C-alpha cells in the first residue's frame, strides 16, 4: 500500500511503552502524507438495510431498491453515518496499530469535521484512504493523533466521505 508504515508483528505483539512510542514517532514524521489505502470493500443492500433498522431510520433512498432506482439518484445509497462507522475498519485495514494491552489502549476521540461530497452507492466497490494530519502529546499519559479518512468509489470522481478523525492513546500508570 502506498505510504504505509510497516509495524512488524513482533512490535505489535510486545505492546510495551517503548514499542508504542517508536511506532508513534514513525507516524509523527508522516504528517501531511497519505499513509495507506484500504482493500476494496462493498456495502451490499442487506447490510445497508440492517444499519437502517438499527438506527430506526428506514428510508427509501437507502432501503427501497425500486423507489431509489426510479429516483434522480438512480439506486440506493449507503447511509452517511454508516460511512463514518467504517473509519475504524479502514484504519485497521491499512495496518494502523490499535492498542489494547496492559500498557495502553486506543480510543476513538471524535471527529473534527465530516462531509459527504458524493453518494456511496450500494453494491459498488469502494476503498478508504488515510492521510496523517498530526500527532499531539497532551501529557505523559496521552497522545492525540488526527487523520483525514476518505472513501472513494469506483466510477465516482468525488470522494463519498471526507472526515477528520481523532484517536487517542492512553497509557496506564504514567
């Protein structure tokens, strides 16, 4: 994958403070760069319908294939917030370390900005791209890292989502 920072299985398996700090330093140097592109994925209609049922928002543009086909959109589209839910999958898919150990853990810290410039169409391959925006060491026990995560779809010149995602690594006993 383009720009991907390699972290060996040995490094990820150790999960000590020194190993985590070394990995963070690798990413810190890549601010402003594309650090990875995910494998291709497809959101099928069944999965989109399940998401709509879970959030209690069944809507024809997302869930009624015949209605959506006859609409100006031309087919069903994936929920915008479903795309947001794909951020962690994309992040892990490009090989970003997500720590959960007795030394540290990674949490979703939030989003600074999310936009949906275009539709993500159901059933058409898409992929995620991750760009490093920055690393901030809040204190000895917390690191904040910011990424731009975008989703692009085959045949679509615009991204379907662009989000600034913020994650934090919290260290125990610092």
